[in-house]
C-alpha cells in the first residue's frame, strides 16, 4: 500500500466491516477523519469497490488515490484530517499546563526569538515563507530541530511539530504552517517592543495568544484583537492579555507618561498600536477600538507611572485587571456612542 493513503490511518482495535479478530495478517486501522475502525485489507477491498470475503486468500492491493475516497461507514472523506485538523491537534498537544512542558516551551520560544532578532527589520508580510525559513535556521543550523531534540524529555510535547515544519518548507503556506508563520511575525513584533530577554510567563502568554487564533490565518488580524476586546467569551482572551502586556511593556520601555488628550488622542492610539506593537498585524483597527485602547493606555499609565507598579509580564494574576480595564473601555465607548446618537437626533 502506498504512502498516500497510509497517512490517513492509525492503529485501532476492532474491524468495522467484518467483525473478525485482528491478527498479523488482519491489521487494525481507523480513519483519522472520523475514527471508524477497519481491518486494513477489509478497508482496502471496500475502497476499491469489492466485497469483503474473509474466506478467500487476499491478493496484494494496489495503491489508490485518496482524493474523493470516503469512509465505508459514514461516507466522510478520508482526507478531512489533512492539514487543518492535524494542525489543531498539534496546537492542542503542545499546549499543556504541566510545568515541565512550560519550561520546554519557554526554551523553544526564547531560542526562536533569538533567531528572529537576527533577521533584518524590513520584513514584508508578503515574504512570509522566506521569513519563516530564516527564523528557523541560524548560521546554517536548524535551530528548531535542536529545540525539538531538547524537548524530547517532555514526551510528545513537541514531536508533532516535525510534520508542520516539513510542510512549511515546501511550496506555498498551508494551514499547518500558518501558526508557525504567525508566531514568527508575532515574536518579531515582540522583539521590537521589548528588546530584552523575556520571561517564562511572557513566552507562555505569547504562545497561548498565538494558539487561540487557530490555524486559518498566517497573521494576527486586528479584527481578532477587536473581537477579544468585546469580552464576549474566553476563547480570544489570551490574545487580548498578550496585546495589553505588550502595550504595558512598550509604555515602560519608552517612558511614555504623557496623557493623550483632545482630537489627537485617537491618532496617537493608532500609531501606538500599529507602529509600536502590531506592525505585522493584518488589516486596520477600527475607530471604536482605538477609542477603547486610549482608555486602557490611560489605565496602564496610571498603573505604572502614578502608582509605581511594574509593567505586565503575562502572569495569571493579571487576567482580572486586564479584563477590568477593557470592560471600563467598553462602557466608555458605548456611552460615547449613545451620546453621539442623542446629539445627532437633537440636531
């Protein structure tokens, strides 16, 4: 049997087609796309359109093209697992809360960021594949492979990344490589904001902020940040926490104490967001969100400069205060919208 179909199979226990015991000659497999279980030979005979008959000797089965082939049990295309579901599995497998896993993650992100810091500052979003390859190599050495080797003691924590890297280096970006590309661009923006070495808590937060965006986009979108700021759910909150932490670090690094006032407030918020933090984010932030950001930045300045507290560093204890700041910003934006509507009606 050829490699083109074996990539969609995994070992399992029972045959769905013949209900016979498995043996060395009757190898069990299940389709990754739907989980239905078959004997390998039974499945191959069925996929070729033949009737399963265990009373006869099986002759070798020729290779078939998986394109359009469906599960005999539920008619699900066997290629449904290709790329997106595999990438989701990768992100899930390497995002464990176990301390040792976080330590390995910290080392991996730190090493990747060191490589990214050596890439020229004139990075174009359209050159994402070239940028990705530059990030994962340093002086001819494959730093990712070294990181994966170092992470081997954490079991399967990083091992699924091998397939994603292989995919990312062949041809155009595919969904499995999107999280990797996005992480590289995000880490470059982080380097531009922070410069100094980051901590475990920051690196874990950066990973989770990237992870919560799934596998559909190769770049962070401003729309995602805006959706996170609506506080309608917890799915995108790591991204909002991540952005707020970067804003806090940017204010501290540049000692930006002055309060934004008057008509320039929104434009200053736009420059701060797009030029200091999210240079490689996709799209444009909306006026309403920039108004929210201005409120949050005021709270950050009060927190750091008036109250002499340290900048945010991605700790779990920060979640409540970050959510509180954006809730205040949301209420003020809604009040401003309501006042404008009343003024328009009065006019």
